[in-house]
């Protein structure tokens, strides 16, 4: 299983090594900023929140997240692809955000020390299909953490033309091809109040919900979920 995961990660790195230089001009408009923005809004961010953008890529959601968390919050961008993260780094530097940590790691293995208030999975299909990744990520959650995800899915079966298009997009950007009927399916057991919205002839989904109690690591959840009110040094020693 570990070998499979490593091979899959290698394939993903290879794919995004090629996509990284043109991702923002080619893929991002295709995927849809409006849906990404909707997903971030559904996280209900407040100033001081700690957010993980899982499979953050070039950072196309960072501006929306930054607006929600303010200077006292912290954003962890996690991605397997060093080349995608290079683009994200350039964005962070150009915007002068000093509350962003970029982590080149897999969602299955990343370790984040502070309790996380919100997780975003924006067009991160491969991660959503990995229960290993979800278990690992949600260990780091604070009580009542919010989760939102958006991405592509199959249109109704009879819409063959649209499904051909979805097939082509998935081939280009996903390493895992399964799960396109209900890409958020593996989130179901973790979330209460799961809300689903569909757009673009049902080819785009946005889901959101609250992590169920007990999902998070017992040690983390026993810790008072209290970052200091002023947010000061809550992130002094992140693992990354
Ligand atoms: C389609 S891009 C989405 C990027 C960004 N979230 C967006 O909305 O534009 C998918 C990203 O997920 C990353 N990824 C795929 N599998 C991953 C994994 N297991 N752990 C971390 N990142 C992963 C890829 O490297 C890629 O940058």
C-alpha cells in the first residue's frame, strides 16, 4: 500500500512539474475562481483562524483565505509539488503575507503542530480519495473545525459531451480517476451538517461541514483550543 502511495505521489509530482508554469493562466480559469471563493466563504473564517489549504498548488485561494483570517491568523499551504509551491511562494512574497507557511509534503504525511480551525480542499481530488490523508489531516483539527471542498464531478450519465470534457480535465489534473460520481464521499463519515451545492450542469460541487467531535487526535483535542485571544505567538514553533 505504501509503495502504491509513493508511486501515486511520484506521478502527481511529475504531472504538476509540467503544469506549474502555466497553471494560473490555463487551469485556474478553467476550474473556476467563483467556486473556489464560495468554498472559502463556507469555511466561515474569522480573524486569528489557522487554516490548512490542502493541495494548495500555486496559492489561488490564498487571497480569499487571507481576507478571512487577517494578520493574526495563519495559513498553511500543503502540496506535494515543489514547482507548484514555488509559484505559491512568489505570490506570498509579492503580497507580503508573513503569516503563511508553505509545506512541501503529502497530505498523508504532513504534521502541523497548532490546532487547525479550517481545512480547504480546492480541486484537490486526489487527496479527497485518500482516507489515509483525511485521517492524518483531521488529527490536527481543533474542536468544531470547518471543512470545505470544491472540484469537478461527473455530469448526469446521459450528458455524454460534458462527461467527455470532465474525463479530459480529470486525466490532465488528477492522478486518481475513481470517485468522480461523489468526490466528497470519503469526507462523509468525518462531517456533520454536510451541505452540498452543485453548479455548471452538476459538474462542479462545493461541500462544507463541521468536523464531528472525536475525529481529531485525542491529545490535540484535550489541549485547550485556545490560542491566545490576541493570537500572539500561537504559531511560534510550528513543526514546519
Ligand atoms: C488541481 S491542483 C489544485 C490547486 C489549488 N488547490 C487550486 O484550487 O487551484 C491539485 C494540487 O494538489 C496537489 N496534490 C495532489 N495530491 C496531493 C497529496 N497527496 N498531498 C498534497 N498535495 C497533493 C498537487 O500537487 C496539485 O498542486
